[in-house]
């Protein structure tokens, strides 16, 4: 378990990188820190293993104040993976993985055993890879070794700073899966930094969104998608990923943009022609400034066809919704007034689009 | 008497001069290593000293070699000692600079990873910085040794030994055989030193950081 209590860091150049950061990461939890560049993610991480000393506040690991521990001993209890893969190029895969066990003076056979077991865990044959050098591995393999190196001494806590940032998308997804698997097998407490929202949503038990050194929201991926705390979180997550209820979606997001419409002064024959062309049985009637006036349906036109009338004279009133009204309002209107569609207008009454029943059904399907 | 006969007749003398020559050059090199490598390391830890110290070293390098030898005379008298001292001063600079650059070129992210995993400062130095700076340091030693072998011929001018004695004696007597019997082994020694140091570098550099990576192996086993 890792607890941050009111942790702040101001660098000597007066940059306030982290500002009163409080968070408790439960044992076995994978927490992802995410936020724009420079929001203090790396700084937060490095304060845990004391590569950076907080200006104020405390960090506890299993209720022990990290300040009370020897930083070197502390670091050997914490796994650390950084973006630049940073394997030691002059050492073999086995020697790299064994870094911390050797620092801890484990007996040779235990070190060897651990190295082989870890390699097998990520499906890398120890006999093939043990004596390779990092330059003889692919990027994905190198990063796997980077993770194994951090796991080797079986630390309870792991810090991972954009570990998969430099990998191609396919390898990245593969490693995310492996990490998630690993996490379930070895039950580590993991603090993971990323820029990639998809990565965060995929692997996190909890996502911490940061801005200017502060936590904006900390929530499970599910809760984050359902209830983003504010506009910053919403844009950061990306509208397209949000899970929204019908009362959170606006009419203009769902409407058809080019409904069949005609100016009020036109004759009935022209109206009929327009309907045929658009293959619809109703026309939205507008004035010269595209203000919505009413609706004419095909039956009414047929009845009056012999008379020399304009559309305006036979059209009927029709309920409308504003473009920022919710889809829910539109559906309620359709049910209450028993209409098959509602025109969407802006706040000066101009026609912008149309919501039909088919449109609503499609929308619901999209979000199911 | 031709050169071959001359060398055959004077073989013992030439051999012992060659031995002295090697001793002079290697002593200077060895002493310089003892001082320059730690100094180079120190400079990476005390950045503000790097510029003035490396600058001073450069100034020493510009002093003409004979003049430097002459400066040593009043302090250390004549013989091998002032010669070794002068050559030592020359050797300091390239070794110190290469040690410094070698350590500075180690990627900061490697050092951060090492520190983050709990290596202490001296462990970072021994396990990471020095091994990764090794080829730089060795390259410095290699050029230095070749230069020292050349300049060690000057030792004779201030009463020291070495192959310079043969050349010096040959010059004063206008004896070409004598000159060549000093100059040829000196040139040979320099070539040999270069060759051996090159071999040494290949043997001591781990496969992972050799400049020519084994591309075929990489391709054949690339799973991802
Ligand atoms: N050693 C330092 N000295 C001064 N300022 C620093 C130092 N390290 C980081 N900063 C500043 O502190 C702020 C937070 O930096 P940090 O590296 O924690 O951000 P980050 O969230 O990890 O960013 P990124 O996503 O780009 O990695 C930034 O404004 C940065 O410029
Ligand atoms: Mg960062």
C-alpha cells in the first residue's frame, strides 16, 4: 500500500510540479497517473523511491514513512521501469534481470532460478535469451526484460513511467495484456504513468487524472467514463469514449443534417416533386431565411392538388426541439405528441436538422 | 658493413635499449593512468572544474616536447626520471579527457535507472559508467602509448636510456646504421603497441556494446 499525504514539490527554479497530492493506492491495485505533459506525473513517481525529495508532505509504504528509510534500501524494495528502456547494454539479459537480486546478495542458484522463472513467465525461452545482450533483442523483448528486471527481487510496489511509450501499437497492446496478466499473477501494487488514455482505460483499476500538479479526478475507468468530474476531464478522455445517458446527449449530435424541406411560397406540385426526389412522405416548410414554419405530408398535398394553393396554406404546426436540447426531450416529444419525427431548430428558430425514430433507434444501438 | 650485419653484431645492445625504451614509455603511461583516470572521473563529478583542468592540460600539450624535457632537468636532474616525468605530463591529458568524455557519454537514463533500482554511487561508477566508458579510455591509452613510444626517443637527449641513445650516437657520428638500428625498432614498437591495444579492445569489450552489432542474429531471432 502506498499513501501520499499532502505531497508537494517545488523545484529550485520555482516550478511547482506537484501540489498537495493526496492518494492512497491499495495493496494489489494498479493505479494509472495520466495528464498533460508537465503536469507532474514523473515527479510524483520519483518521490516514491526518493529520486526526488518532496518539498512538503509525506509518503508512506505500508504505513512506514519513506523518509525514515535509507533511500538505497528503499529503492531496492521498489520496482522501477522507465520509458527509455535503459537496459545495461554491456550486460547480458540474465545479468540485467539479476541487478537487484545481486545487490541484495542473493545466492547464485536462487538468482539463476529467478531469472529463468521470470523469462518463462513472459514466454522467452531462458536457454535462448539468457545470454543475449540487449542489442540482440527487439524493442518489445527489451521492454519485457525491463519489466522483469523491476520484478526480479519481488518488490511489493512497482513504479512504471511510460514503460510502453516507445513501442509500436501492436507490441504495446501485447505488453499491456501481459502486464495485466502478470499483475493478477503476482499481485503487485503498481503506479503506472502514461499519456495514452486507451492504455489507461485498459489496464487501470483506478485512473488518476492530473493537471498542474493536482488531482482533478481519481476514479475507476467505468466511473470516469460515466461521470467525468468536469470539462477538462471530459476533453481529456475524449468525447467519443464517454458513456452518456440520453439526457446527456444533445439533439444536434443525433439529428440528420439535411432534411427534405421547401420554401413556404412554392406550389403543391413542386412540393410533391421534392418529396418524390427525397423519397419522403413529409416536407419541412421554411421561409426564405430557413426559419421553420410547419409540415406538409403527402396525403394533404394529394387532397389539395387540384386547387391552386401554396404549401404555406395547407401546412400544419409541428413541435420542434432546440439543437442543445437532449435526445431524451426529443423522444418524449415524439411519444407525447405522437409524431414520427421532430425538426431540430437553433435558438432563433432556424431549421438545422431532423430527428426521426430510426435515428433514435440507431443512436441507442450505438451506445448499447 | 651493411645494416643487417650491424644489427646482428650489436643485437644485445639494441635489445637492451629497446627494453629501456619500453620501460620508459610504459612507466610514464602507468603513472599517467594512476592519476588521469581518477582525475577524469573527478571532473565528471565536479563539472565546474572540468573546463579549467582540461584547459590546463591542453596548454601542457602545446609545450614543445624537447622544451618540456629541458624544464624537467633542473628539478629532476638527468637520466630516465625527468624523461618519464615529462612523458607522464603529456600522457595525462588525452587519458583524462577520454575518461571524462567516456563517462559523460553514458546515457543519463541508464544512470537514473540504476539509481532508481538502488545502486549506490560507487556501484554506478564500477558497474555502469566505467565499463561503458571503457572503449573511450582504452582509445585514449592507445593513442597515448603510440605517442609516448615516439617521444621516448627524446629521453636520450637528457641523459636517459632507450632507443634514442642509438639514434643520438648515430647522429653525432654520422653512422646511418646506428641511426636506423634505433629508429626501426622504435617505429616497430609503436606499430606493435597500436596493434596490441586494438586486439585488447576487441577482447575486453562485451558483445553487447561492440560497434559492429551482429545484425544477422538480430534478424533471425526477431520474434516481434
Ligand atoms: N529537475 C527539474 N528542475 C526544474 N523543473 C523541473 C525538473 N523536473 C521537472 N520539472 C518541471 O516540473 C514540471 C513537472 O514535470 P514532470 O516531469 O513531473 O512532468 P510529467 O507529467 O512527467 O510530464 P511528461 O508527461 O512530459 O513526462 C514540469 O513543468 C517540468 O518542467
Ligand atoms: Mg514524465
